[in-house]
C-alpha cells in the first residue's frame, strides 16, 4: 500500500515505470476521457483524484506558468502582516540555509496557495522563474492543478509529488514535498511549507524533515505569543492599551486579502461562527465568548465592511419590525465589552462599522469555495453559521454558506469528502449526499454497510 501514499524512490526501476505511466495518463487528459477513466496501474490514487479535481476546476495542464496573484506592493504589505512572517527565521535556519548547497528551493505560501517566500539555490531560483514558481504566484490546485503546495492544502496533510505526477506539464522536470502549517492554538490553516527541486526533493527523508520544521516553527510561534502576552501584561494599563491600539490600527492590504493580521502581529483577528450558538472573538491573542445577540451583530458587521446604518442593521438583526432603540442599547453593551478586550476593536457609528479587519470563519470558507479549494473549506467548516439564530441577515448568510458547501462537496466527487460532510449535524438527514458517497465507494469498502443502513433508515422515516 505504500506506493499509494508515497512516490517510488527516485532512481529506482519502479520510479521510472511510475513516471512512464504518469506520462501515459497525461494522454488521457488530452483525449478528455480522464475524469471517467478506470484506475490506472501505477498512478497513485491521491494523484488520480487530484487530477480529477483539477479537470473539474478547469485547470489547464498546458499552461507554461502559474499566474501572478499579488503584485510587488501587495506582496510586501501582505508578507509583513502575515502570521507566518515571524517564523521565517526558523524556516530559514532549518531549511533555507541547508538548501543553498543541496540544489533545492524552499517556498512558504498562504492558506489559499499563494507563494509568499521562495528562497534557496540561486541557480534553481532563476530556473523556477520560467514556470513562475516565484513569490506572489498562485500555486493552488484550482489554478495549476496537482502540485505539492496546492494539493497539500487541498488534502490538509503532507504530500510528495514526483515529476510527471504534476498536472501541469511545464512542472514535469521538478519534484516537491509540502506540509500544511496550522495555527498552534486555534488549529486554523495558516499556510504551507514546500521543498522543490530535482529527485532529492522527494527523497524518503524529505517529508519527515519538512514536518519536523513545521512542528518547530509552530512551537516557536506559540513561544513568541506567550512572551508577547507576558510583556503586555507587565506594562501599566494605560501604556498597554496604547500599545495594543497601535498594534491593531487599520493598515489595509490593498486587496491582497490580508485577512486581518496587522503589521508586527503574531495573530490573525478572527470571529468563529460556524457550528456555534455563541461566537468566539479573538483579537491579538485574547479570546472572548460573545452573547448570542452580540455574535449576530459582529457577524453582520464583518460581512458588511462598508458599514450599515442603524435602520439597515436593525432589519438584518431583528425578525419583523426591528427597533433602532433596542439596537442602540445592544451596541452600548457591545462597545463596553470590546473596550475591555481591545479599545481598537470598538465599532464606529453612523454608519455602524468595524474599526479593524476581522475575519469570520464563514468568510474563510466562502473564499476557499470561490477558489475551488473545497477540501480546505470543509476542514474549516464546523457546521452552520450560528445555527439557532433567527436574525434575517444571519439566516441568509447561513443558507448561502451551507448551500455552497453542500454543492462543492457534491461537485468534489470524493467519497471521503462526502462522508466527512455527512457527519455534520446539518447533513444528518441528507440522503443525496449518502447516495453520492455510496456510488463512489469501492464494492468491498467496509464503509458501505453503514452508508446503506443510513440511507435505508432515512428512506423509512420519509415514507412514514
């Protein structure tokens, strides 16, 4: 079974055979029959499934290079704000410095597959420019098809891609290993660490090396956060508040999708709404649970960055005829809570508007779905948006996210993804999802019995 997970060792006869079979599989891409083709001997299952996703996402295997997603100014600003900026010294020490003498490149990308740093062998860097393996380029699976950075993000785990296993033919001369980087505290996906080069980039020990580096960087990130929290706690209150306000002041990213992390910050300000009746608000490492009503207010303001008038917010917040007087009383209470958490987080008024970037997890899911990163979206998606809320604006947001998530799962065409989605509370009675999973499960899969039992139960309940 090992060959289903890892590529054959470079330089062996089996590796050469695997490359020839991968090249032969590319001919099926040209014939436009690959999505429905039977399993190809020698082509690893995860590669085949990734190619199928790439076909459905309309990635072009003949594109010579990846597109540039961030220009120089956007990239510089975004990198400075990104949470991974603080751990680059660890990456540099453990991976980049050794790579100068080993003919390898080290790349670090964000959670949607945009490369932020590419360092290492100078000669190899110049060669990699030919396929736009450069900072600012989009290497997501939705854009370039199967590659270690994009596919590692799509699967949520470390992966190695060898030569012709790449979907894009211009990358066949390269091999790569990549591991996702998760926030050590919240578990949120922050980015990906990749090694790219020749055959040594997929040597058996390379995956372990990158995984160990990511673990060391995560530990360093946690240490820095603890040190920062201790430093801020030791300062006089007035000075501490001033420092926090300065650190979290607005400094937009010029459309780069910075997602709320500020210059010099180790954190990404966030609002957790999915699968929760009461939201969790995190700002600069401090987290507070909000009341149901305050959860709704911040959810609506975070999805309307241009701001809302009192009348507009009331319509979205209260079923029937909303009272602006009731809303203003709630806003007074919310401001007091946010003032204690961080003065810079207090919303503006006339219109009501967030004074700092705040990333709701529902927004992360929508962003991933729009980019075709369905599996990343499902990793983030922990259930419906504030499931018990009856606020009209929340109901609309909840329905939109849930419907798009379900459509994406059905489009993905993976039994594993469908079953993972079926385990969510909102899919407990979803016959369609289970039927789609049953069609994709192998005939002898031990999971079939449970799926069949679920379908029979649901059909019996419906008929009753």
